[in-house]
């Protein structure tokens, strides 16, 4: 059986892993933000295409459409130019390498939209002047759309930029059309409220997206129940190792090495999968989780990362179930050691290989207690500390006396199930 070094896990030991995972999660979120930016680009192209067609028709038939003798060609030229730029922008957003420039694009693209709105305001004013103030309703709607577009970019900075630009656009329009100051203030307040909602929404969406992306990414390395036990975010499992009071279970199938000598490797693997699958299922059913498999052995934890007040009782119940189930599966005896105490739980490893584990003297002692089951001639040994944490309703245990533990100055009283 392998043993874990009893050492406090420093936060800096997993910092590179946390940073690497954080970068991967940020890339996932940026890819989602890029998809949203592409959707906005498609909408922009369609809107500008329709606008270009209408502006060309207005230029060709001003009398029929606007009851004007003529309109300057600049309106149609600007619309066609804007359509061409938006089409080129859509093409650029569809390139694979674009996501590297996403933070800059999420400022530059809203600025482009703001310039388009400003040009629209200017041209409308040149054509209509102040004769049709109701056009300000359309301008207000455009500014609101610009403000709300920041929310789908999943960045507060982008949401803030679109809000400021939208406010600037409407302020310019209100001054140009001579809009009543009270109405202007109301519309500006509405745009600001929409922008603030977008900023708040983008923060919430980004945080939830980061948590979900982190959860899915870490489930590739860690057990599902370990990831689900993260407090605020799965990244806490990487960034902040924590101390828990737990009961450690170590198991070993005695005599398996000799038993497997006459078996084909495929048969050995099939038997181990069946055995460890059974044991892990029992552990999970009793509220624990499997830290690692070690050949025919197993290290299981009760009480971390989800704290359990009755972890000693749960571990003993799991051990009793294992003894019954393994007896039906194999004639080989199983040895189980239980010990309770403090451990540090956290992630160890590097890019590509990450392991959530527990370390501490409690793990070492549990492993050494299991090794004594063969010497004592029993299948289960429970330390005095674990026995003292059992409720009165727990199955009675009988003492096998004080036993010396390697690495410990004083012997430990051990207990087992009565015959």
C-alpha cells in the first residue's frame, strides 16, 4: 500500500495549476462571447443591408418616398460603406484567430456602431431638420439597443463602453434636434438604467459561465461529487486547500498477488474492475468518496470535501457492508483499516494530470492499521480515536489491545468486530 506524506499543502504548490485551469476557463468564456459577437455581426449586416437598399431607393425616388425634391447622395454612400465595413467585420469575426483580439474588438465594434448611429442622426437632421421631432423615438430605440448589446458580450468593460457610447449618441441627438430637456433627461435615465442592467447581467452571466465551464473542465480530472462539493466555485478546490476532520478507510485484498499469478492479465483486470467497482459503490452509498485505487487496494475518505458529522459511523457501516459483499465475490480475505483525524484536502498535479487528494498523518496511520489486520488475524481494525467517535447506537467493537504503529512513539489501541 502506498502512503501519503503528512505535510501541510501550501497554496503556492497548486497556483500554477489554478492559473492554467483559469486560462482554459477564460478561453471557453471568450469563445462563447465571440459567438455572441458573431450573432450581433449577422444582425448588423442584415440591418445595414436593408438600410442601404432603402437609402438607395430614397436617393433615386426622393419625391415619392419622402416628398422631397432631392436628397444628398452622402446618405446612400454612407449606408453602402457601412454595409461593406460590417460585412468585412463579420468575415474577420469568423476567423479562428479572432478570439485573441476579443477584448479590443469588444470596444472597437461598439465604437463602430456608435459612429454609425451618429452618422444616422446627422444625416436625418440634414434631411428632415427639426420638422419631424418624432424621429427622436427611433434614435432613442437605437441608443437603447446599443446599450443592451454590451450585456451579451459577457464583459463588464464592454457593457460599460456601450452604455457610455449610447448616452453620448442620444445627448448629441437631443442637442441637434433641440429636444425638451425634461424628455432628454428621462430618455437618458432610461438608457443608463438599461446599460446598468447590462453591466450587472454580463457580470452574472460571466460568473455563472465561469463556474459551469470550470465545473465541466474539472470533472475531466476529478470525481463528480468532489467538484460538486466546491463552495463558491470549483476553482476553490485548486486555489485553497482546506483542512477537514475525516475518517480514512484503507482496504487491501490479501493474497491477491499469489492468486493472480495463474490468471491471464485480462482476467486480472476484469476481477479488479469488478472488485473496485463494488467497493467504490459502497463508499459512495455511505457518503464517502474514493481518493485512489492502488492495485487491489483502495483509499477512501469520509468527511471531505463535504463535511460529515458522523463520518466515523458512516465509515464503519461501509466497512461492514464491504466485508459481506466481498465474501460473496471472492474467497480472498479483505483487510480494512479505519482511522479518524485531520487531513488537508486539495489538488495536486500539473497540466494534463490533476488529482484531488488528502494528505496528512491520519492517512499514514490508517494505512499502517490496515497492514496490521493480517498480523492480528482479523478483517477490520478500527483505531481508538475512530471508536470514540462512534455513537452509542453503533455496532459494538471489541479491543484487540494496544498495537505499535510504525512512525508512532506510543502504541494505539485497536478494535475489531466481535466474532
